[in-house]
């Protein structure tokens, strides 16, 4: 008769010595470009808890039996490579890159910036695509690229906005835009009824910015 183990705790580190081994999925990094070395680590103040959509399993070495465990497993996060989700991305336009050595140099420099986890240069478009472990200051990247002779350009757009009547209207729109993913700076003029915005290419675009302002009750469109 099969033994009911649905209420048992998952094997801990001591039980692993008795032959239990975790069956865990393999997480993959983006293809191409350059990433931080394996020695790069981040530290968390407490373990992460992952809830699987399917029943997790443990394998017993001696019997090759697969036993379900109906509990959450607490996993210590020790490496950026094992827990990182590539959800934060951005693209910089870099001027004056001429060869493969330029591309490699730009990727290496980008990876020295805290928070950057992956960098890939496309010489044909003169751009560098970046992935982040957490939000990173744009000014740090611009300064780093300028120091090695590559001028970084961030996209800028202007929106024409109607319906603004006072400073409260301006503040409401400014706050909403700055909260959008990829928005770097926002400047709004009540007199000209225009907003000037810089943003991460690949994370937002002028149409999305205009749509957000329009949702607030102020019809807007890219100039």
C-alpha cells in the first residue's frame, strides 16, 4: 500500500544526507551579449518563498521513488543568476561605436554598473540593450559610456496636452507619468500645454505616454 506523505514536511538539509534530492527546474539567461560573472551575488534579508502551480516532488536515491510534498519550499537566494527575472529592460543609443572591440568594451563597462545584469550591443543599429536586477540610475550609465568615448542618447518626446487649468492639473499628470515604467524625466508647461519626457527605449513609447495622460481626463497626443 502506498504511504500518504502529503502532510509531511519536505526533506531539509539533514534529510538530504539520507538520500533525498530536490528536483528543481533550470532557469535560463538571455542568449547573446555578456552577463555578470558567476561570482556576482546579491544578498537578501530573508529567504524567498516560491509557490509552484504544480505539486513539487522529491526523489529518493535508494528507491528512485518520487514522493509529492504538499508544502511550500523556502529557498535561500544566493546568486543573481538563480533568482533573477529579466523584467527590467532598456535600450541606449550609443554614438561612435565602430567595431567589435568597441562593442565588447561597451558591454564590459555596462556590467560594472550596479544593477546591470546583461548587456548586448548591436553595431548595425548602434544600440546597447540592457537587462537589470533592479532599477538603475540612467545618469550612471550615461557617465560611464561618456568616459569611454561613446555618447549615450535617450529618447525624448513632446506631448500636446489639453484641459490643464492649474498647478494641480500639472502635478497630477507629472506624478502619473513618472510612475510609468521606463520614464526618466518629466517637464510640463502649463503656458504652452506641453510635456517634455525622456524615457528608456524599449520600455515605453510616446503613444503609451499620451494614452496614460488621456486616461486622466487630459486629451494628449505626441507632437
